C-alpha cells in the first residue's frame, strides 16, 4: 500500500499495488514521483454524496467467487454518479473494475 496525506489533514489517497509486480524500490520511486496540484487534499464538503448499494451491482457476487482477493467498493460517491457495471479482467494480473456513469 502507498498512502499520501497531509499531516493533520483528513483527506488521503491510497494505492494498492501487488507485490508480485512491484518491488520495494519501484514503489518508493513511484511515491517520490507523485506531485499533487494545489487543493488536492482539500475536501469539498459542498459536494452532495450518496451511498451506493453494492448488492445491486451486477456481477459482484460472481466476482467474489472468481477472484482470490478482497473487492472493495466505495461506500460514498458523489451523488451524480451511478454504478454501471462490474467487470473482471482475468489478466494476468486479475483486475476487478467498477464503472460509474453520471446521472445526466
């Protein structure tokens, strides 16, 4: 895992990387190469949020049976996004992708 955050802040970015494909030196180089735009850690509390219903996501139950790793689905997303569908790319590496669309 790679975490990016500001000390004392309440916003963070997390990257999940497979140790099968990235060495410790690769991850350190990646972390050192990241540059954030001004305001990247400012949470805009004026954005309306909604709680998607993961059980309504087509293919989630099937994906849990097909992959050997945990699948994390966001619990809060901007209110104007809706889940479209979930897909599995059996790779290698195996990837689980959730697509979101705007409501309009």
